[in-house]
């Protein structure tokens, strides 16, 4: 990634997003663009003059830039002030970059739970990867590696490639994980008939093994593993297991108008209960 857009809004979640982005590009030839968006309609309803909104945006951006450069003086950083509908503006600007990084409170407030976190809404509309950083993320040396959630269909293909390239550039291991589980009303009858559900997990594992072999051939120096994990629900299993890693990578097909309203339940649930920085990579 050479051009990374970072959403800044003067809050702690924006600070976390910027810190993650700055640390991720260390040693890479990349530039961060700090974006702050002012919504004129919201300002009008609040009785705030347009010039005050613009001045506030500029102040937020300059403060963020000064703070990150004080910590990482070699970073390439620029600022971008915009006015308009926040989500649409972020999406439009993100599509001019290689990735967008946003912070989230992952449903910790009633308003975010109802309206949907910005990271979630942006990730289903962009053509580039969206990195969502939880507000309680704490910076640490990246040594645990990258977890890639592998779905049963092809929606994870671009996510796997993105994670492999990212891991290879940063000398990090990756673990391909398929989370699966059958509802109890299916599990019990299967076991009663002597079949059980083990073959389901074995099928997932065979696919993972094939993907791991392919990645090892393509990236000989990359440490790759694959695990099929049974759990009560795929989303809960992925969230819990991701805590072992530096971040999680997932794929999605949803970029249509309908997809902005009805989003895949697993990815939606993971983002609303996010435990580690999570990258959503769109599948063409």
C-alpha cells in the first residue's frame, strides 16, 4: 500500500486509526493522507457558521499531523479537509487511495449500534480495503501475525492475496482460519444417526490445506498455516480466535446499493464486536 487514507474526526477513535496506520507503514514507501469531513447539513442544524466548520476541520487536521510527526518524524503525511455527507465523502476519497483506515467504538454507544459504525458502512461501499481499528486497541510490536477468515465461497480470495502480500512485506506469519458450526437441531439428529458432523470440519480443512500449499509455493519465505475451527457461530468464533493475532483480514462481495443495506451477517457481526484491527478486502 502506497497511499493510505486515514479518517480523522478529533476523537480518540481517530487517534487510534492514525496510530495504527503510522505503525503499519513504518519502513514502507507510503504516504498517509489525513481526511476530516464536515457535514454542512449537521452544522446548519446546529446553528454553526460554515467558516467555523472549516476552521475547526483545519485545526483538527493540523493537530493530528503535528502529533503523529512528533512521534514518527520520517512519515510522509498530508491533510485533506472536505465538506459533505460523511460516509459518501470518505468512500469517494478512499477509492482514490490504496486503503482507508478508520476507528470505531464497535457499538459501544446506542447511536452507533442503531446507525452502524462508519467503518462498517464504508467497507461495504469502497473498492479498496477498509481497515477498522477498535477504540480500545493498544499499540504493540507486531509479532503475532495475521489471521485470514476463509469463507466457504470465493469472497475470501482477494483477502487471502492481500494478507499474503502484506505479511510478506512485513515478515509476518499468516493463519488461514475457517470457522464453522451446525445448529443444534441439525447436530443432534446427525449424531443420533451415527454420522456426526466431523466430515464438515474435515472438508473445510482439506480446502485450507490446499490454499496453504498454494501460498507456500507462491511465497516460499512466508510462514503459512490453516485451521478449521468449530464453534457456536462463525462470527463469535472468528472474533474470539482473532484475539491471538495482530489483526484480522476478511473478504466481502457487498458493494452494490442493496449490499449497503443488507450486509453479510458474519462480517457485520464481526465488525460490530471487533476485537482487533480488522481489514475488509472487497472481492471484485
